[in-house]
């Protein structure tokens, strides 16, 4: 096991990146470009909305996701159904704990679907979606930005984000790949056990916090690398900087 010299030192970064949390600009969460969309409502969409309204957000990620799965256990929605529901979420975004509930519910819909390829849109939402890709086993393309805990406890598949992502990307992930086209917040790869994360832009502080396996690739700059990495590899602009 070895750690490359200087790995604990922060990389020279832009003034915006020098903040303790790269994602300070997401306070409040309503700071996102919003695009108006129109969705034609059909019977399937009506039923999905009804299920959504019956579910409350559970502060336990594990229990909350399980409850979402239970609520749709006798239903199998197509990728198109889920995309339509995703677009219709705009009417619920002022609800209590919308960001967390939306991510858990969309993740449950995707993982229980018979399809394998999905498109999720976020540019039309004023609030970021958290937990998207929870327990993921499918291939998800996100058109826009997403919030915190993207791909948490991910088992496989691929999560590709065109925009930015918040903190804790890939937390506790076991497999699969996550690619973020923009910037990410702090604690990238928190507690990850396996899989691979690639960030095309910049990362916040404490990259690889309690990392236990897998790989992290950062193509932009970062604030700092965590000093409690147990196992795994981190690459910066193609250069291996952590190898444990």
C-alpha cells in the first residue's frame, strides 16, 4: 500500500473552488435554471401521481427506499412512463422534503422497471433532486443538475449526469459507474466500496472520505483529499495520486 507524496495537499484552484464547500451556490436549493415543460396526462401518469401523493418521505434512506418499492411492487412502469412522471414532478416541488422524496421514488421506479435505459430531466425543476440512483442497477442519463447523495449504495449500471452534482456522490456505492459532466460538492466517493466515479469538472473537499474500494477520477481541480482513505485509487488529471 502506498500514498503518493503530496496527496494531502490541495490543488491550486479557482477562487470559487477555494471555499470550504464548492456547492455553496446551491443555497438555497432553488438556484437552478428552470425550463417550462408540458406533459400530456394519461391514465398511467394519473396512477403514478396517486401513488406519489400517498407516500411520505422517510428520513431513513434504507427504510424510505424500501417503502417506495413496496408502494409500486405490483406495478412495472416503462422508461417512458417514468420520464413522463419525472417531467410532471414540477407540480409537486413545493411539497415537504420534495428533493429527497423525488430521488427515492424515481430510484424505486427505475430499479423495478423492466427497462434498462432511462432519461431523467431536472432543468425544469427549481429544486434539486437528492438520492437519485439509490441502489441503482440500471443505466440513467440525467439531463441537468442533481443534488446530494447521487448514486448512493449503487450496485451496478451507470449514472451519467450532464450537469453538476452536490456532495456525497457515490456514497457507499458497491459497483457500476458514475460520470458527472460538471462539478461536484464535498466528500466525493464517501465510503464507497467499489465501482468507478469520473468527474469532468471540479470537486470539493475531502475526496475519498472513508473510501474502502473502487476508483475516483477527477479531470478538473479539487480542494482536498481525505486523510482517512482505507482502500482504493484516486486519479487526478490522469495521474494516480492515491493508491491504497
